[in-house]
C-alpha cells in the first residue's frame, strides 16, 4: 500500500502527540460546555441549512487545505476540534443530525477537506473547506496517514482485563485495522451472539449494496381508468410525513397538492379514495408483538404511525398505519377542494394513470437517520427494500435472507449469522464480532464509497444520536458507534481514531448481562481505552 505524505507525518508525530496530550484534559470541559448549545443549534439550524451553506461559502477560499498528517492529530485533539467547531459554527446540520460536510468528505476520500463550497469569481476556484477532524480523520485520512498498526499484544494487554468484566457475561469481541483489514484483537470473535441494534449496521450495508446510496423511495397516487377511484400507493417510505414542516422529507401534503391539481385538470372534485400496501408481503406485526419501539411494518405510513409529535424513540403507534395515513391524505385533499369517500384498501392496476408523486431523500440519508437514532421503523423498511431488490419475498423471513445474501456477496464472514429482522429487535438474530468489524472495514474502503453512509450515520460519542449522553469524560468526538440493548444483551460496534491517528473498527457483543448499566459502562471503557491507546 502506498502511504502518502509520510515524511511530514514522521517529523510531526512527536509534536502532534504532545499537543494531543496537552489538550486532552480540556476535552471533557469542552463537551460539557457544548452539549446544551449543540442540541439547540441542531434544532434551530434545520430550516436554515441553505442560508448557512451560502454564508460559509465565501470563507472557503480563505481556508488553506490541511495536509494528510494534520487529520491524524490524535484522538483528544480531534475531539476538541469538533467541540470547538460546534460552538463556533453550529453546523452545517441536515435533517438527520449529521454534518453535511462529513457526508461530502466521506464520499470523496481523495479530497483534502470537506464540501467544496464553490465561490463564484474566485481565481482558480476555492479549496475545499476542512471537515470535522475528529469524525473525518478515519473516514478520509486516518486510513492512509500512519505507517505502523497498533501492536496486537499491547491491545490484548489493554483490552483483556476490561472485557473480562463479569458484567459482560459471554462475549464476542474484535478490533480490526481499517487500513489493512488485519484483525488486531479477538476474543471469541467468531462466536455468534444476539446483536440487538448493531444488526442495523448489517441492514445499512445490505440495502446500500442492493440499491445504491442515491436511490429514493416513491409514494404516488394513481387514477384507475374509466372510474373516479384514486389510489394512494405506498412505496415503503417510513419517513413520509404529514407534518406541515416536512424538514426535507417526502410530504403527504405536497402529494395532496399535486394530486388535487391533476384531478381538477380532469374536472374531478368527488372521488373514491383507496390505498395500496401490496408492495410488502407477510405479517405486518413484528414477532415481538405490539411495541412502542416499532409500528406494524407496512408499505404506507406517515410519521412512523406515531400518535404524538415525537420523531424518535419509543411512542404509541397506530394499529393500522396505512389507514391512518390515507385518512390524513383524504383530509388534505378536502382542504384543497377535492371530496373523497372514506378510504379503504385496494391495489392499483397496471392501467392506472399516475397523478402525482413525492420521493424520499437519498437512501444514504435514510440510512444515516436509521443509525443515528436507532430507528427500528426505517430498519425494517430498508430490510424489505433489500428483499425486493434481491428477488426475495418482502417479509421478515425474505428480508433476513436477502441481508445475509448481500453480505456474503460482499465477501464478509457470515458463518453463524442469522437475520430474523432488520432492526435487531428479534432475539433470534445472531452476529459475530468478525462480521461486524469486517463490514465496517469494507464500508471504509476508499475504493468502495457505495457503503460509506454505514459509517457516516454512526452516532458520534458525546454529540449525536444514541451516544449523545455518553463519553463526556472520555472519548467524546472520536468514538462513533452503534449501540445495541435488549434485556440481557449489550453491544457496541463502530470505529475509533486511536492516539496515533489510526482508524480502528471494533465490535463488542455481550450476552447474559444482568446489570445493563454496568455492562454499558464496561463497553464504553473498552472503546475509550482504544481511543487513548498509543499502541504502536
């Protein structure tokens, strides 16, 4: 492997490590200071993304692009940079709670910074703006800047006692050097255990491989010929929203606008309204039964069938999400001068004429939202989309088989793996640490950006999603990982930039845990130890 700019890195490494050691004690204070403002900024900034991007653009030309070794300034330094950046810029943020610049950086690993903010009239064009170092070092620069991998023996000495914690029960653990794909540490790494929500990492990679990051899900309306029947056709988009402020997601109100216009052109103002959910097959109810963590899985729903104003986390759900979405759609048509019957189930024929449609954001955005918020509804929808793209039956069983098929085609070790759903709520799911770390390393491969949203969607320790309240005194900003929790199960899998700037993929699965708090703390200590390790 050719490693660029090793000269500057070797010369700078001692100085960089001294800087990192100096700022590390200040990181916890920075995290505590920034978290309240981060939460407010993330909420306030969503409607202003475009304005923020335009405001930042003129500055890009004045920013000198950093060298590769500068991205690997060490875990502590990088975390402090992210904290300071949030305080200073409060963004840019998108609707998924991730930095827009991060996605741009991850999609172009050969670049020297983040988004290329084009400023007209700048001689020679602007240089790319630098991305959030703590998050992006590993995704774009950390895999090619350090020439020596961590020592396996030193890692075993470091992690062994931490993972021997009785709170963790049976475990499957692995650490992989992303630059080489070499496994640096393993403890039962081939042992298949209940993965809980770390299953979503596999679901993300499978659907991205099957459909590509730019694919969009379409919800449409169609008019049956020779009738007044309008059919609302579900396309399997769980992010479809009926709220006034769609925040960039597909809007049921916009679909009503387009449908009403098309009907009025045909001089139709009284119609029969039906809805079509036949894209999916099999039972809609998850094997766990009615649950506040997941709505019935159907090809048509709005706002994940939540009966309150929440957008994430547990919430009461409608018993029949499709009927509720169709009823909301009927009310929107009425507001636009089109009267309808009470909606009922049907199936659009091939002869039906399309009236209007709305599409979801790109699949990469859905994957990021799923991973950041551990969204079970999106996970099950994406699992079924994987089944459809793989000529499998779009039900729980077919989706599980399709995910495993996709991972096998990617050359990943699927021995012992079992997928009974896409979310990890099913206790019959089984994964190994070897599979999860291999998958994360595959997603980080610069030659295969198709899977990159699998990494950019992972929660950032101390800042986003399910890790926003963790690591405040440890590896905030440099650990990014998917959590997994069921009764008796605790898991953590993701990436970390170690003290030497090396990107490592790790997976820790624990089954038979009796104290979830103690088990979570043990896993966090292990991840923090990786971030603090100068183990070369």
